[in-house]
């Protein structure tokens, strides 16, 4: 009973600061020799900002379009390219059907990024190339041509989270009439044949925008068409046409939707770091935190990660003949001056085991391996410098200490799931940052 009580008391002291007195006897039940738990917080942590060569941006049911410009990340732009699938390849009463108009509706997913007080301009262009998957995916750097001629445009003030959070773009009559005639004449009867005529559309933002908007492909919205009519629309291209009743006295109205593909759709995200804090960053040229004012950077969509290395981790094996890692925690804080609505500091953050080429090896998972674990922003304190992300590295440390050869594995931190491109950015301090230093604490049982 005494030994059990002593063990419990020792565990209560795990979070004490490291010094010579930070050793706690845990009883002789482990082995005959004296056992101690020590907290180590002096291991060197190397941090750097890296950029992935490309990021998967297809299959997310999200159209992201816009431009953002700032001193930190430079210029980032996103266009959305997608195929269209008609809800039907035939018209109702085609022999008497008459084309009226064609409209594109975009429903906002209550997301915005940047300046929404400025007019946002958006253009629609027909695709010149078929959108082809690359081993099942499309990437931020996938490149397909579209026509230089716009077939529709919109100029509006973004109003996410309001009753006006949708966009209506009237497309050219000639484009709509040609499409209508193709269906009326029964020139197509399947999607593959349809794509030979109509390869898709591209949403291209104006270069003078300073905001990023996201439209959900599967989201829907009740749209006020006119004073007396409402229609429920999603992100769709809607064709309006009519026929005349058999007695010739009444007009019967119809619609036909052409819906964006959820697979052959992607966001083409481009970046230019010239003149920004990340000038010089490329997929082949990472930048150490020491060369960035003791800071590291994250940004989704363009693949900017924070890389964390613990070069002398295996030195822990020299402390004791026998040991067990009880816990290992790494924490980072958003740097003062980069903590605002412009940075969002997304929560949660995802982290992965990476190799020496910065390729993702695996996700961090729960102890039973059934689910991916993440790090949420702890912002309970009224003091900003106490807002932190905590990453559990216990499994990583144990794996590195038990390996026979040097794997040179590291940890990669990203502001969203690796398979996602939700926009978000953050700036963290490294171990030597004066206001928001990163901290690594390893609790080791030696015996």
C-alpha cells in the first residue's frame, strides 16, 4: 500500500520544472535499483518553414476563388475549374421548347478570408481542355487551359453568414443558346459525349481582389428570383426555357441544371512570395526559423508547413541503463503581432511524421491507431502569450528511441488535414523566440 501511495504522489510532480531535485522515487516494484522520473526540457528543437511541391485540391466539394495580398505571405490566388454534368440530356417537349436564359448560382459556405468591404470581381470562362485526373487526383498546380473570353461576370460585396450570401451570374445568351440547341437536337446522350462539346467552366477572380471566398458544391440556398418567385439552388448552372401549351394560350416554364462535378473539380492555387517575409521559399529551398526572426509559418492550400526536428533525441538513451518515456509534449504559440482576424490561427492543427525529403510517412494516431489525433488551440487564458497548441509526441519519441538505424524522421505541422485545402495561416515562435517560444518537455522514467 505504501509503495502504491508513493507512486501516485510521484506522478503528481510530473509537471515541475527541471532541476537536480526533479527526480522522484517510485518504489522498488519496477526493479531492485532506484527508479526516478525526470522532466527534460533542454533538448534542442530545430524548426523551419517548408513548402510542398503540390497539394491535392480535388474531391473536396469546395470552390475556392480569390486573391489575398499581405506582407507576410505575399500574393496567393485561387481559381476553381470544374466539369459540368446535366441533370438530363433531353429537354421537355423539345420540338416546341424555346430558350430563355442561362444563369450560374454560387452559394457561399459562410467562409471568407481577407477584405470583404471591397468589391469582389469574378469572371466565368469556358474550358478549352478536358480536366483529366492524375492517378485519381488533381493538385493546386494542375494546369488546364480555358478560353480567354469570359462568358459572364459578377461584381459584388461578399456577404457571408447573411441572407445575401449567394452570387448570381448571368451567362452569355450565345453560350446558353448553343448548349440548348445541342440538347434540343439530341446531339448527346451521355456524359462522355457531352464533355466533347462542353468541357467545363473556370471561375477566375479579378487580380485586384483582396479576399478569398469559398463556395460549397453541395450547399443549397433559397434564392429570390423576383418579387414573387423563390428557387432553391446549389452551386449550379441553370438553364431556363419554355414551351407553349397545346391550346397555345399558356407558357409553360422549365429549368435544367448543369451541376459541377465533385471529382473532376479542383482549385488552382498559386503563390508569389516576392517582397514578403517568405521571399525565397520554394519546395526545394526551406527556410530555417533562425533566418525568419525565430518564426515558422503555416498556410493551407499552397502547402506551407512547419517542420520540427529533434536532432539529439537519442541522447536520452544515455541517461539510464533502462528507461521508459512517460510523456512527450511539444507546444507552440502564435507569435505576438500575428494574432488577429487576418491570421485566424486555425484549430485544429494536423501533424504528421515526415521523412528527410519532407514526404508524409504517416499521421499521428491514437494509442490504438484507430483515429488521427490533432492539436487544438488552447485559448482559455486572457493573456495571448498563453494561447498554445499542444502536440503529443510520446509515440514519436518512443519510436525514434527504439529504432536500430537512423530514420531521420521529423514532424510536419499543417493548418488543415493533408487531404484538405481549407484556407488558414499561422505564425509560430521557435525555441529562441522572445515572446512566444516553442517548448518541448519529455518525461522519462529511469531505473
